[in-house]
């Protein structure tokens, strides 16, 4: 199949899922054409069957705002025609589903049909998509897609209720390549993070308010009082400065490392014991899945799709949003009981392998493509 994929290319879960999907599809022999304003950050190195089409923006003084969604439409039309695409698969509805629908209309005028699949990821449905300035267009564009997938059951329900839609939405959960995301020998890095054998907690995100990174710091401060421990913070974003300030206020800076954006996540996760995800909203929680695949149990909040991923009392623990005391108690419990910890670590890895492995999930996308192409979605 010839598949066009559009996604946000910078840091962010929807771009990661789109890129990993493209890589997996290319490895299975499909031709995958990424269409975006920059090379997706996980698209490292040359890969057979992968092509990148950069969307260029017109530079004209009259246009105060970027006309990205329009230029994207034009590029989609070109790529569909000249690379003979079967499917345009867009990730994150805004503005990608709209650009794709416009491309479809233009192509239809030329007698060329193209099927559009929109994968919904999170705030396109739960937050920004509901803004009155966007809602009618987002609703229309989702409804006009030939196929729609959501990354969790939670997100499918939100899509249907928030947008008052009556249409089929397929749930295809996020996935991880469990052959690549697996615990490595971490002795060296572990010795740097925790030179005296302390427990190591880790958080990785874009440090947006929705991630509640200050909860991570407060949980760690409580754990640190009871159990010798360290905290590793991976990523960057608007709330990083506040998190660093809080570390100074709580006098725990010596035990917290802010690493900023990192690509060596498997190495880092392999040197850590517990992943913290206290989010305010999370339609799936891809970085928690990546941690689980590396055998790292997850302490998460109970929001959105997280309970579909993290099994309370088995692969980690779930607490109410903002229940810092409870999260800290769970962390202390796991860090103080080696046997229990090992059980959780094994269960986390098994859940990633048995329920969310790319081996099992990517074929669901291929089957869905076939169904949409045959008009049977
Ligand atoms: O929706 C967003 O906030 C952005 C999006 C992204 O690009 O990071 O994140 C969402 O998509 C991820 C991949 O499907 C999910 O793992 C995240 O849970 C989801 N974020 C939210 O729902 C806040």
C-alpha cells in the first residue's frame, strides 16, 4: 500500500505514534510518505520505503498568520497524485483532518478518490478541539473522514459525546516495539543516577500544565524522606522552571536531576525503578507504556485512558489526581519490598508485550486500512 502520514513532527505523543507506525509499516513493505513541516524527530537515519515531503510556507507580508493548514492541503494533493497514495492517515485532528478533507475535495474534482483516516490522540478531543473557535470545524472534519480511530476506549466515548457524533470510531490502542524498548544493562548509568544504591524514580513529558510536574516533585520529596532515593526528570516545557524552583524550596535539588530533552530513553528507563505520571488528563499515556516495556512499573493518576493501560496493584498503582500522599505511599511500598517490586516489574513488561506490542497492534491498522479502502469500516 502507498500510505501518506501527516503528524506533528516535534516532541509529543501523537507524532511519536505516527512515526513509529510509519516505520513499522515501511518494515512490512508498505511505501510510507510523511507529509509535515519538518522531519519527525523519531525518523532517524535512512530507512527503506520511507519518504519525507516537507510542507513549505508562502512568505508574503499580507499573511500575518501562518497558512500551514492550506499549504498542507496543497502538498497532500501533490503527494496523492504523484506518489499514487491509497490512504492519507492523519494524526491529531487539528488541523490535519481539515487539510486532508480539503485535499480530498480538490482531488475529487479531478476524478481521483482518496480515503482519509484520522487518528484522534487527546487534546484535539478533550481540550482545544472543544474551543468554540474550532469546534464546528473539528466536528465536521472528523465526521467527513472515511475512517476514524481513537487511541483508547475513553477517547472514543469522549469523541462521540463531546462532539455529539453518531459514527463508527475504531479503538486501536497505542503500541510499543517491545524488541527495541526493553531493559538494557544499566549498571554504568545507574551508578551515576544512584551512586549509593538508592531507588530511582523517573518522569518524562513535555512539562505542560496537564502533566502536573510539580506533583512529581512533591511525591518524590515525601518518598525521599522515608527511602534513600533519586529523581530523574526527562523533557522540557513551560512548567520546568516551576518544578526546579520547587526543588529549591523543598531543599531536594541534590537528589533531582533535570536532563532536558533526551533521545536515549531506553538507556535512561533501564536505570530507573518507578515511572511517575500524575497527569490531569491523558487519553492513553504512551510514555508510561514505553516505561512498562522496559520493566518499569508506573504510578499514575486515574484519568482518561490510563486505567486501560496501567493495572492497579499489578503493573503499578493508580491514584486520584493530586493525591500526592497516596502516590508517595505506593512508591515507598514498592521501593521497600524487593520481591514485590520484581513482580510488578515483570508484570509491567508482560502487559506491554501481551497487549500493546507493535507486532499485534500494527496489523490492526493494516486491517483497518483494508476495510476503509473497501468501504466497510
Ligand atoms: O493531545 C495532546 O495533548 C497531544 C498528544 C501529543 O501529541 O503528545 O498527546 C496525546 O497523544 C498521545 C499519543 O496517542 C497519548 O499517549 C497522550 O495520552 C495524549 N495526551 C493527552 O491526552 C493529554
